[in-house]
């Protein structure tokens, strides 16, 4: 219980810097049953006494300092840390936090960085301590959950500042600033040089290859031409249920029709094989942030960034452990039995916990995964019950985390899978699979993973199954899938770029910049996104390289491990950027400015594509030139398979939803002018 009281800590106390107000309050409540709540300039802080030591706990508001420069133009390599309120008008509120911290620091004799124990928390705390001039004698509190047990353990084992992590964090900020300010200024000054107009454009060290990946998917989708194929489908009765089976597929309709006639004449399919096997599916690993984002997207429909935001808020409420972790392991130092016993006191989890304890006979072991994080364990509930003020979505995510934690300790699920193969002599074969749950195991708790049971009767080799009907259906090849926000984050993870804490935010930033948009939950590149990605790939190919981005990620990790110095990594980045930017400034600014101006509609291109109005490089823009080439290339295959005429083919492409956007636009344009492009036979 927080109480109001006399707000003078006197002299000689320990000043504790928390990352945010909620975290500061939780730390105070963990160290004392009756912390004194105070305010200074509207900023809350708390006074507690624990183990004979007087603590004043004051929050930051995340980062209170940011990188800036007094230099104009590019390239620019001179920068310094300044109060965020002085360099960013949207951060004016941070001034009051910094002033409160400075005033409270005057009478402190000891200082503790209790910001989140990760790279960002280390940098936030370090910059404040540096501004106070006490960084050399400050201490670090390291905890993974805002519970009484974790916080008290951390304060009983205060350590020296984590200098390798601080340097890795400072280096990440400096690298991102150098990349972002220089490439962004190169784009903006190129546009200004030809139009006199200003427009906020950005590019970043991790942002640029991520944009190029999303744009690449959009281009492939927009240039897709579906191809027809023909399937022979038979309807049979199995276990009293009618089933439609695909017996064979063909490129030519005539072949499919021939097989269909023969199958009708035969009238049956023959059992070629029936097999069953028992599958034991081990329990899932506990969540790291990436896994949580994937499952929250699949099950709850949340975006990665929204999931991360909710998880961080659950952490600040003391309900879950620190979420920005890559770990799939819960170490023995965490008392999982105590957490489970705390969860049983929550009515909604009582039955689940009782099921778990019966199934495991009270022996609880987490199925730890291979991924590790040196700072934090896998995400898990603390056992603290949620309060009534939480939103529905907070509770849904909390429920997902609790169930995953409990499921990770449950027995394997046992399934029986069956496979039936039916064949028509010389005509093709069809397979059917079924599944039966013998023991749900962990799936009883994490029910979203439970498969739908599908019964297949046991049949014997050589049995004949009567065919009720046979049909030939026209199908089409499917286009490449566009990314979702979640799959784009997973792509970043698979390439080793960004961190679990930054990936979702980078994807959101691409949307905020107007480079990407969402359509039906799928990520589409905008016109501006297409243009910026093309410019970056043409004039800054190394900037968009996954390999280069990953190399610097590895160097940042090497700094954190104490294997390489921050200065060496920053010097390498400066040399690299200086080379490409100097060449760009001399050779490419005008061309890039013109391309941006055309894309933004600030200048009219000398020749316009008759289909879309973009700058034409030949008769059409580059996208519709490519679309017409695709139309011509695919027509010969369409004609071989179906005997279709040019006009029928164009009409088909123009009408099909699976046709790529630029291909469909080109087909409609050609139809309207009654034109078959060169290479097509009318």
C-alpha cells in the first residue's frame, strides 16, 4: 500500500532511477509495505527504507537523451547526446522528468540504475547518470520481473554498471543515427535540389533491407500471371461420409477429360495402402518475444507491435516477466512450483492447474527450448492476479502467456494418425489423412494447438471403394503470398537483423513513413515505398544488403560480449558511409531528386505511361513493361493448355482476382484498345 507522507528523504540516501513511473512504483512497493508517495514538479517519486538503507525511487520516461548534431547537409559524422526535450518538440514532457531527477540527485550519495535490464535500459540509465556526473560510481539492479522476490533479490545483489551492454547500446544508437541521418538527408536534399520542396523521407540501417523485402514481395505479387491446370476429382463414401478426392492433375484439359471418362467406366478406386502410427508431440517451449508475437497474431489477431506493447504493460503491472527476451528457457532459479501454486488461486486457472498436477503427478519440469538470452528467461507469469482495470486484450494476452507456461510443463500429446491411399489402375491415386486424439496432454491446456479429429475407417489392401461421381475442375496456380506484419518480423529474425525489442517497431515505422500499407491484413508497398526501395537498391545497394546489416548486428553483439570496442565499430561505419555518400553527392543527387519528384507528383515526367501515368522508360513504365512481358511469356503456355485466343486470354487475366495488379491493369488496357502485344497470336 502506497501512502502519502512527509516528502523529505533528508541527506545521504540512494537514488534509484527506474525506466517509467509504473516501474518506479512497483519497485517501491516491492521494497516496502508502506512506501511514501511524493511529487516534484508533477513527477512522482517514492521514498522507502529497506534493510536499513533509505531509497528515493524516481522514474524516467524512457529515453531522456537523444543524439543530435549542429551540422547541416550530408555526410555528417559529428554528433552528441542532448536532452531529448531540447532536440525533439514531441518530447517536451521529458524535461520535467530530467529536472526532477537532477534535484533529487543533489543530496544522494549512492545511485542505482534500475531501468529494464537490456541494452535500451542500460543506455537510458547511463545517459542520466552521465548527465549527473556519477556514472563511475553508480550500481546496477538486475531483475526479470517486478515482483517483491525478484526486486529484493536484485537490490541485495547490486552490481557495477554493465559497461559492455552500455557500450553495445550506445553503439547501436550511434550506428542507427549515422545511417538514418545521412541516407535520409541524401534523399531529402536530392528532392529539394530539383523541386525546392521539403518532404520527410527516411532510410535506416535495419529499416532499408526490411523495406526492400516487403517491396520485393509486392512486385512479385503484382507481376503474377496464373497458369491453368485441370484436376480429376472423385466423390466416394468412407465411414458414412462423402469425401471428394483429387485423383490426378494435368496441364492439358484433354488429358484430364480422358482420365475422368476412364474412371467413370471403371466405377471404383482400390485401396493401395492403409497405415496408422502413433505420434507423441512434446509440449511447446515457453515463449520468447518472437514466438509470442507469432502466436498472438495467429490466435488473437494482434500485430507484433501491439503484442509487444501489451506485454510490456503486463510486465509493468507485475503480471509477467520481462517480455523483450529471446530466451525459450526458464532456469532452475525461478520457482515454477510457487508460480503454479499462485495461479491455482486464480479461479479461471484452477482446473487447468489441477489437471497439470494430476497429469505430472506434481513433478513440474519445463520443456526448455534451444534459444537463450543472457539477460532474461523466457516469458512467464509471475503468479500475481490481474486487477480489474486491465483491458480485455490485456487479459487475452495474459491468458495466452499463462496457458503456454502451464503447457510447457505438461505431458506430451498422443495422437494416432492414419493415411489411406486409393488408386485407379493406371489413372492416378488419392490420399486421405485422419487423426485421432488418444491423450491430449499439453493440448488440453493450450487448446489452440489441438487438431480437429478426422475419422478414417480401417480398410485393407485391395478393397474396392465405389465412386459416386467424377468431375474435371479447372484450377490455377496461386500467387506468392504477401507478407503480414508478423511474417515480416519473422523474416527479420531469420536474417539476423534488428533485435527482439526493435523489429516490430521498425515495421510500424515503415507504415508511419507511408512506405507500406495494410490491405486485408497483408503488407503492400505504396508508390513512395516502391520508389524509395528502388532508389536505395540502385544508388545504395550495400545499404539494403542483409549481409551488411547482419555484419553490424554481429559487431554489436561482439561489443556486448566485450570482444571488440565501440570506437572500432563506429569508425568502420563512418568509413563505409563516407565512401558511398561522397560518390552519391557528386554523381546521383539530380537523378534521385527527379525520381522522387515524379513519384510524389511534384513534377510531371516528360513521358508518361499510358496505363498509370508513371514515368515511361519506353512505351510504358518499368512495372507495366514487365507486366506485358509476363503476359507474352505466359500466353504460349495458356494456349498450349487450353487453346485459348489472345482476346479470351486477356479477358481471363483481367477478370481473375489472382492475377497480379499490374498484369491485370495491362490486360485491361490492351483489351480496351483491342491490341494483342507483339508475340501474341490473335
